[in-house]
C-alpha cells in the first residue's frame, strides 16, 4: 500500500529540519514513544539502525528504524519494521516563501495477521500519518500537541 501526505509548516525549512532531525524531539510530537535506542552504524546516517518502543493504548510495539538516505535539508528516508509490518518512508522538505512544505511518501507491506488488518483498516494508516504530521507541525510551530 502506497500513499503520500503533505502539509505546510509556517517556519523556514532550516528550522523545520533542525527540529525534525533531533531525536530528543521525537517524544514531543510522538506521544506513544517510550524510548529511542541507537543500535548500530553512525547515528543519524545511512545504514544506522535504532529501536523505537511505543505504547499504543496499552499495546507495546517495537520497531526497528534503518536510515536509507540523509540528504537534508531536502530528503530523509528510512525503513521501519515491526511484527508483520514493513514500512518505507521518504520525507521531503520544500522551501516555499519562508514556509516549509513537508511531503511524506509511505510504502507499507504486511504479512500474517497484519495483512488482515490492512483489508479492514486501509484508511486508518493514512489517517494516522496525517495525525502524526499534524503533531509535528503543532510542536514545530509552538502549539500544544494533542
């Protein structure tokens, strides 16, 4: 399943990218995130792996991030693997009149039980992506994150 989402952030691209690129900021806009642990490779660079642990409504989710490309301030991409789910995300940051257009391309692949979830909840994945992007926008612009 592939889709793309975008939104405009009322800040210059360099400021947006600096906030996005700082792993200490993840908990500020990803409320379910419990921990972020670097595992291997040079942190923040292509090939680096990290473990992210989430609590989603009492359900523990462990995800392994592998950075694919880091061409900031333009692009940052990686894969995110959890039980039954593989996801590649490409983030693009475009400067437009002192603001930043953030475009996120997602490619999900499912196996096992999660394949059944796709059948029944296809729209929920896009909706969650938009919600997460909005949380980052609110954080970056200094608003309360819901």
